[in-house]
C-alpha cells in the first residue's frame, strides 16, 4: 500500500506488471543514522522499489528541491518511469527516522571573545526530527548531498549561537548561576526549534567557568529570587 502526497493521503494497492523488472527491496538501515539518502531513482527506471518503513520512519520523494510525496510506516511499491502513475526518474528518495537521535557537539567553534579562555563552555546536545518535511526544507533542500555529519555540526553551531544569545540577554543578567551552561536544560533553549522540524531533547555541558556572585552557592533545587520588573 502506498501513500502519496503531503496533504492528500490516497491509499493505492499496486499490482506489479509482469513485464517490469522486479522491485528492489529497500529499507532503513539503523547503522546509517537518522537521515539517509538521497537515493537517485533514475537507477530504477523500468522497475522500482519495494520500500519498507518501520514505525517512526518516513520516506520523502524530492524533485527540484521540493518534497513531492511522503510515505510512512508500511510497505510501499514505487514504480519508477515516465508513464502516468509512475515516479519520475529525476526524483530522489530520503528516509528519515524520528526516533533516532542526532547527537551533536556545541562550543567547538569558539567565539572570538572566548579565544584563549580555558574555561570556554562546550558540551553535547541531542535533537530528534519531529517534522520530516519541514526538516528537509530547512536542512536538505539546497544541500541534499551534504550528509548527516554536516547536519550534526550545523545543529551544534546553531545550539551554540542560541546559548550565547541567552547568556548575553540583559534581562537574564541578574541570574548568572541559573544561566551558566552547566545548569541549563533543553527547556531553557526550547524556542524556535520546531520551526526547523527538530526538537532539542538533551543538553549537557562538559566544561564551564566557575559561578560568579552570591547566587553561586544557592543549593540545587532552590528557586532563584523573583525577578524585579
């Protein structure tokens, strides 16, 4: 059963023609990460794919840097060719897993003002893809062949920029201990990721400077003083 389209979902039972090359089995390989592809469909003209997706996996058909179709959990027969009802050979197939973590490093690109500081913060963060089509539009649309390693580095750089913005916010300056990177949680930097099709699910810091001021000795779990407006 195949499901075509992003908004309009139409279930179609495909009968494979006798004169066509048998479909090539294709499935998600967990060893290859959360983002797999692109697979050039031109290699399957006259035949096609038997796409098998498990729960949490999404197949995206991209043409001309636009997602043209999506497939979700299930078994799908994709006929590739130039006839009506077939998938164009110039299409590219991506497979994305929403339950596979994208673990990144942040702080590896040290800002100029932190150059030479041995206590410059850095750490790890974990993202999950929550909206595959939106994720494609943001990260893959004009860089389809960059690979997952590039996406991880980019996410780490974006997290670092978000962290620096938060720490530099004058409105938060009266609470330095709470805003030290080691004390931040994903909820502190949650805003805006959904617009990129991802969610920040874990944040750790493995290097940070010492806390400053009297608030540094505040016991863990004790709330910060109320903010004066």
